[in-house]
């Protein structure tokens, strides 16, 4: 389970980094705000992917039993 969470976290970090690099909006002058945006987006994507992953695993186990 820890391995799956680590994989989801790495995937969400990669997607957040790609999104941040590809973003065409002007950057915030405040460095703290940049970090807050990065970690908030990473957390949001992590929670979304975790919910999708664990809900599908639970549904799959219920169907197979």
C-alpha cells in the first residue's frame, strides 16, 4: 500500500511540475506563493488520484468476491 501511495505521489508531482512549466501565465513575484501553489496542486492531484485508485480497487474486490 505504501508503494502504491508513493507511485501516486510521484505521478502527481511529475504532472504538477509539467503543468507549472507549461503554464503561460505570468509568475507570481512572491516565492512563497509559488511554493504554496505547487504543493497545493500536488496535494489536490494526489488526493484525486488516490480516491480514483482506491475506489476502483474496492469496487473491483466487491465484484470479484
